[in-house]
């Protein structure tokens, strides 16, 4: 099977060939840094991290760009709310908007790093690309697709009715759309026209405005991504990604303004699905949310990464109270085999050449991670069977395959608990003494004593597995 992805714009699976042979250009929307990352942000980042890793495994060089929206109405509102506020979780009194944005940008970076999301090739901030935004606005005005506001507010709008293809990404008719809520409609030709540039208001901080040919102001949200992606990837590039909730209006508006300016823009549009809580949309107002922080308090980063990356990227990922336990059990099976095999063979690094054909077929088919995980677990079972039968050649092959697959899925970027260092050595010494005592009890058929030792280790989070080579121990995952 050739590599193929579902293209949202055409609503069909399409064979993928990069515009430049051997080189894939990928842009996916990052965060508006108004607060702490939520689980939807992290799920999206993991989905496109898996995509990047798979393209790399297939031999492509990938230029990945993930933006940071660090100027936005929500950021300014959050900073304004901090004036005179009492210190609390997530609030620093009288914090400038730019400091708030940078603080939360760092929180996103920490979350990405903890969960093994590769840093993109470029991670541009909106505030660093104002000249490129001005140039794009000028092109749109000159082409007859944008106009300064009719009320002298300093706003500049995209004229949606000037672009016949507007609405094509989401297959909507303009007359069925609601008014764009991003600016006062009094200065618009049509209430659906969206803001490219927002004139400075007296209520905005002076620092949140830049000089422009249309007066001091700041960029509209949609304009930012179009200006940044074309700077780093050019007027036409391979893949534009993001969460399903960004299709409209954000991605629809991006595509319209870029193509109206004469850019080919994205060849593929890929969107990841949402995260729900027991079948319901997550909402703070009804108290059914779970944050990455909460997940990491309940389970290891490796388990959280597995959970957030286990579903097909286009499907809904449903969270239930048992979800992390189930993911933890799956990770424990994988890590248990790796630990046993590497105790015999030493550390093995899998490569793309070690990937099973069935795994490659699954990933080539629109990044079918659930099917790929089925191949991974089948290989773990085969490896355990080979170890039990002392079939060392098959066991070592399975280990290399498992390492290759976990690398592609990003699980090796989130390391299992360290099995080295003085703390591990001290713990291993104590446990080995108990395992020897248990072995002696078993030899003497003192089953109650042997079971008591095993139960005491289990109560301390130590998993014991009896093999042909003796008892092995590992730390319980999750």
C-alpha cells in the first residue's frame, strides 16, 4: 500500500507524494498561550508528532512548523483580569500581557517535552512576524479581497464575498454562516467579513499595538498563521494540520486569505479529533474535564503518552476513569518484555529496517495507530513466547521490532523508570535478597512463605515474574 492520508478539503483518502521529492513540509497550529495546556492541545501535538516520526521512518526529511499565538483578544482579556487580582492558581497580579503569554508558552513547552513531543523545526511567535502580516494585507487589498474599515477604526477586513471559494474547506454556503465575532460589525461591508488587522482601542495596552499603513493596531488571529507558514514553508506546502475545532472559522479563513493573495497554500489538510469525558464534551462548567497535569499526577508520562496517542487521530478519544489504568497495563506488557529481553541481550536499538511489514501497512493507511498497536502487542507476545522457549534468535528479532515500533510511536521518547544509578542498584540488592529467600522457600515447598514475600513486594509496587532464567522484577507502571 502506498502512503495515503485523509484530506479534509476533498473529504477523501489521497495518495501522498510530497511537492519536493524526499522532503515533507508540515505546519500545524500550536497554542494560543492564554492559560495552561488542556488535553486537546496535547492530543493534537502527539498526533502530529506521530505523523512526523512516521514520515521520518519512511525516509523523508521533515520541516515541521508549529506556531505560538502570543497576541490575541483572550490573552489581553486574561492579563486585564489580573489587574488588582489576588494571587491564585494561574494568576499573577498585574501581569503584563506579554509576560503572561511567555509564562504559559513555557508551560506548553514543558508539557510537550515531558510527553516526548519532538521540538518542531521552527516555532515562530506571532509577535515576531508583523512585517510579513502587513505585506500579506497589502497583497489582499491590491487584489481587491480586503479593505480598510468603513468607520475609520483602523480595522482591515477580508471581503468574503470577493472570494467565490470561501466556505469550500468546510463545505458551507456564505449565506448560511453566522457573522464573524472578531470585531464590531459597523465597519464591515458584510457581517461575515473577518478582521485581518484590528485598530488600537483605548482599552488596549499601548504595548499591544504596532504601527501599520492603516494605523496602530494588532493582527487578527487568522492572518497570523498565513503569514508565518508562508515565511517558513513557502506559498505552497504539503500538509496543514490542527484540531477539528479549528476547521471553521480559523482554517477556512486561513485558506481563503492565502489563496486569494495568490498562494497555493496546503496540499493536504489533516485534522485530529476531540477528547471527550465518558461520551460528553469536556466543560469546566459541568466539571467533567481532566487536564494533562491531572493525568500526569495519576500515571507516568509514558502511560499518558500511550493513552493520548492510542486512538486513530481522526476519531474521538473518550476518557473514562479507568482509561489510564488500561493504558498502564498495556505499557507494562511492552516494558516487561523489553526488560526481560534486554536483561538477556543488552540494550537493542531498533531501526526502520526492523519494522514489521504489517506495522508499516497500518501506518501508511492514514496513520492507523490502533492497528499498528495491535502489531506491536502481537510482537510482544511472540517475543515472550520465544523467551520462554529459549528461542533466542526469535526473541532478539522481536526485541528489535518492538524497539523500532515504540520509537515510531514516540514511546521511547518518554523513558520508562530508570534502571540504573545508585538508587536502582541499592533497590536491586534488597530485592535480590528477598528473591533468593523466596527461591529457597519454593525449593523447600514452603509455599506460604514464598507467597508472603511475593505479596510484600507487590504491595511495594514491585512486580515479580518467574521465568526459565529465574525470577525477574520490575516497577509497576502507572
